[in-house]
C-alpha cells in the first residue's frame, strides 16, 4: 500500500529538538509516531466520552448492555443482514479499524 506523505513545518523549542535527536536520528519518524499515539489517545478518549454519554436515541442500548440488546434478535432477523456487502475488520490499537482477510 502506498502512503502519500505531506511536508509540514513545525516549530519546537530547542531543548525538545535536542532531546528528540538524542533518542531518534529521524526527526520525522519521531514526530510521526508521537502524532499517531496522540491521535489514538484522543480517539480512545472520544469513544469513552461517547459511551459514557450516549445519544438519547441509543441510550436504551447503553443502559441495557450489548448482551441484552443482542439477545432480542430472532433467527428470522438474519435475513435483514446481507453479509456479502460487508467487510471484515478488527480493531488495532495503533491503527484503528483495519480490514482483515477472512
């Protein structure tokens, strides 16, 4: 997979740049990893906030819990889902949702 890159300019304090240089020869890689970790942490925080304050239309699901909600389906409800139109995904902490081969 080809990842397109974009050049950006950031301004950092001298002491911070010196510290980065002591740990990593490639500043861009260091900033990339740091930015990815921060975005992952922010996504996680947003998800936790969303789960603790669900939209009022879905609050009944949050209150009941996923097991109770899931138990309400019957065998006849399976026809409502077209499994061939979906994609298999899994959650990766560093990447978010990623597609997987079945």
